[in-house]
C-alpha cells in the first residue's frame, strides 16, 4: 500500500504547494478527493446540504475494503472501496 499526502495551500490567493492523496491497495487506486466526493454524494442523498458539512473524518480499512466516515462529529457511515 502506498499513501501519499497532497494538499493545496493558499497564501495571498496563490497556490505555492500542490499535492495528491492516493491510496493503492490490492491492485486498485483511489484518491482522497474521490472518497470525499462520494461521502458528499451520500450526504446529499440524505437530503442534507453540502454547505452544512463543517468537518469530515475519513478512515480507510484496506483489510475490509471499506471506507468509514464521520461528518460533523455526529453522522457516520461506511461504503465499499471501488477503483
């Protein structure tokens, strides 16, 4: 498994560092951005607004092929990883 952290940092409106978050497992590859997008879609399907997301925690359990998440420290869920 390879885990590479990437982030975009802005200073005075300019991006001075760009990085990617990639998880590789069992011949598959998924980005943290893809996981975040999937979680946001699940949130919206529950009739909630994306702007109401104040915090998001993502836990990837490779051995279970699952992604677990917690939104706003109160709402949690899980889904199967796909790539």
